[in-house]
C-alpha cells in the first residue's frame, strides 16, 4: 500500500523539525524506499504501521531512526579533488606557518557521514606534512546520524567505496584487507574523534577550530538555517582560519562575513577583514 499524503506530510515535518532537512513535496517515492527497510527491521507490518507507532510513541528513538533514514550520506575519499589540492597547496601551508609557535592545529569536519572526508584529511596530513608529528593535532568529525558515525569509527570500507577516489598508493599504504573489505590503519583512525552533533541544535564545545569543513549538507537546508549555521561557524572559527563548503554551496547572499579564497572550484572561504 502506498503512503498517503498525510503520512508523507508527517515524515516531511519530522525531518524538517529534527534535522532542518527540507524535502520537496514530491518525495513520496524517496520516503517509501528509505523507510521500507527500517519498517522490516523493526518488525512492522508496513511503513504506515511504523509511522502510526512513531506518532503515538513517547520515545524519540524511532523518530530519530526515521530521520536518519531520510538523510543522504553520499560521500567519498578525496571528494571533488580540488578542495584537497587547495588544502595541500594553500590552506594547510598557511595554517602551519601561522601556528608554528603554538604547534597546535584544530579541525572540525561537520556532517562527516561515514568518515571518508576526515580520513582523507588525516591521510593528507600524514603524507604531506610530516612536520606535524610533534604537534597537537585535533581532528573532530561530527554527524547527526549515529549509524554513519558507527561506520566511520570502524573505518572499514567496501571495494566500491575505496575505488571511489582513493589513490591506489594510499590504499596499499594505509589499508589492509579484511574479507571483502578494507580496514583503515589504526594510527590514522585514531587521529579522528567522531562525535554526534546536530547542526540545527546547540553545538557542544568545539574549541576554536583553525579549519571548518561543512561540505554538501547546507544544500538540504532552507535559507534561514544556512544563515544560522554559517554565522555560528564564523563565530567559532579562528579569525585567520578557513571554512570549506561543498561544490554547490556558497556563503554569497547568506553571510557577508566570509570571502572566497581565490582557488578555483575548491569552495574555500576565510573571514573578511574589516
Ligand atoms: C551528503 S553527506 C556529506 C558528507 C561529506 N561532508 C561529504 O561532503 O562528502 C551529508 C551528511 O549530512 C548529515 N546531516 C544531515 N542533516 C544534518 C544535521 N542537521 N546535522 C548534522 N549532520 C546532518 C547526514 O547525516 C549526512 O551524513
């Protein structure tokens, strides 16, 4: 039985209220394909049965699962390539120069999904900036979804996932085969601290990051939500730090406090000097 308009409306409202994600009104098919496995796992007879239970239940656990199932977790190692060229050639050399006295570097990777993005960064630091060995390097990666965080912490990827963007020499150097999958080396995994964080709620203490990545998640939010997240990121970012957004994202018309760094197709921003 397909979902009624009221079922879909309930799901759209829930996802918007709890995650800020705006789903177009014609996403009934997406809702059904994403929620069917959840209904089966939960032992419900149908998606409708699960939604009725979710609406009546005083417990938030099922509602959280529904929201997680509706998030898009698409990611890959070295996603879009150019941002990582910019990190290697411009952003990190500049930050290392500025932090040479303190010997401390703080990075926050928001909406990190299954971990390919922060692990790419960790491998990049290890490969190209050996001088960081004696530094206090803090890589914090967060996401709203506890499922993707568990996968990220495990650092175990399928052949398809490592084929997407991970250069063969890095696969050979930092991964070992475990059955059909590839497991990331413990010392790289330990470089990243994965924590739950919902971008539309109050953020826990994230320190004062030198570099903030919020890539490929603002696209799911409405304009006031994008503005709010960018403003909060601007306030915690060190004044001489950097922000990185995804390919289809910009601060333009959303936050005047940022200006784009001139590095083509990299989505790098810094604070505008006043
Ligand atoms: C498309 S992935 C992007 C992954 C990675 N940043 C990249 O660019 O490859 C979007 C991620 O945002 C997360 N997300 C969605 N809404 C969120 C929210 N309100 N707070 C935190 N994370 C959220 C999803 O769980 C998903 O893992």
